[in-house]
């Protein structure tokens, strides 16, 4: 029953939650401690299940990191694209004025 409670109150909320940052499983070190504790409290037969849950949480953490990087890079485009267009316009103006004079 301990494994079911651990899953429902910790793992499932972390995997389902859009705001998984607040979960103790969001940090790799804290998650490692929690899963190590789970292995120490459970019989050996359940260790494979705990390992699978740990892998799922690791993948969720990686996905969260990718989402943050995705938002950061797309935010950068909002700055980069207008400045690139402005630079292109200035280059065209410079070429035209350099050829004119």
C-alpha cells in the first residue's frame, strides 16, 4: 500500500501537473533521495516498478527542461527577427547611398 500512496501523492501529481516545478520530484537530487527511500522501504520485488517510475519522472524533468528552452528560444526570435530585418534595411540603404554618391 505504501507504493500506491507514493505513486498517487507524489509521482502521479508530478507527471500530470503542468506546474510540476513545485513538486519535490522536480529536482534530480531530491527525486533520487525519494526513490532511494522507496526502494529501502519496499521488498525487492517492487524495485523494478520503482525504477520504471523513476525513469518516467526523469523523462518528465527532461521534457520540462526542453519546454523552458523552447520558450526561451522562441522568445529570442521576437528580438532577433526585427533586428535582422532592420539590419537588412540599413544594408540596402547603405548600398544604395554608397552607389549613388
